[in-house]
């Protein structure tokens, strides 16, 4: 499944990286602890978080993630959007809770690493 396919199905807003949505999603990961994501998220995962600061972009780059979903209506800082755009990181937002997003991704066949 690609990021673009997930965006077509789930209520997600693309805020950065629209030109990179052809990335394949191999698994999913949910955490708000950046060190957990760096240590345990598999490459090409879609990451669900409620963090909105620019460090999420650095973590996504370091871990080689397919996309980041900022859930729960959490607000993104403007420098986060700018950094994601510059680095080619797909950054998505949703009003759904992290729990709901994870469940819906699971229904679509996205599993944990």
C-alpha cells in the first residue's frame, strides 16, 4: 500500500511532501517518544504521533519513514511544515485519535514491524 492510497481512504490532510506520496508503506508505528521511534520503527513505516515540532521531521529522516501522521487535531508548528517540505517528508494531519488511525490502518492491512 502506498501513502497516496492511504490518503485516499482515510480522512487525512496532506500538509507537506505531496510529491512523495508514491512511497510504499511496509508497516506502522505509533509513539510520541522520539527515542522509541528512532530505536524501533522500521524503515518505510507510517508513523502516528501527536507531536507537532520540527524534531519529528528529523526522526522521520533518520528512520527512513514513509510518512508521518499527526493525529488528534494536534497543531503543527510552521517550521515543521517548512522542514518537511524541504526534506521531502510526507506530513499528514487528522482529527482522528492515534488509536482510531492505528485501527483503521490495521484494517487496511498495515501491521506493526
